[in-house]
């Protein structure tokens, strides 16, 4: 769960990092707020679109289990883990 959360955060921050690299390539200071003025909303929108596209892609291509889920239960005093059968 943590890994997928980190991946989504990284996808959101990707446009900001790309813009900062572009500023460095153009020999401008990326920490100067004048270069970022007016671009924060666009970069945020691009980041959100990347996250939404990644979530949709994962939803469409994820493996699906067929069958029914059997919850964890006890048999003869032993715990049997749940799973799909």
C-alpha cells in the first residue's frame, strides 16, 4: 500500500521536477519564485491528470481473481487464512 502511495506522489511531483530541470537547462535559478509565477496551477493540473491516468490504467489492467472469497475461519481449532476459491 505504501509503495502505491509513493508511486502516485512521485507521478504528481513529476511535472514540477521536469519544470525545475528545464529551468536549470535554461540557466535560470529554479528556486526563484518569479520563474514559477503562474505555472503552479498548470503543473498541478498536469500532475493530477498523470495520477488519474495511472489509477485508471491500474484499474483496467489489474489481475482479477475469479471465484468467491472465503474469509479466514477456524477448522479443528486452527486458523485457516482467507482467500479466493
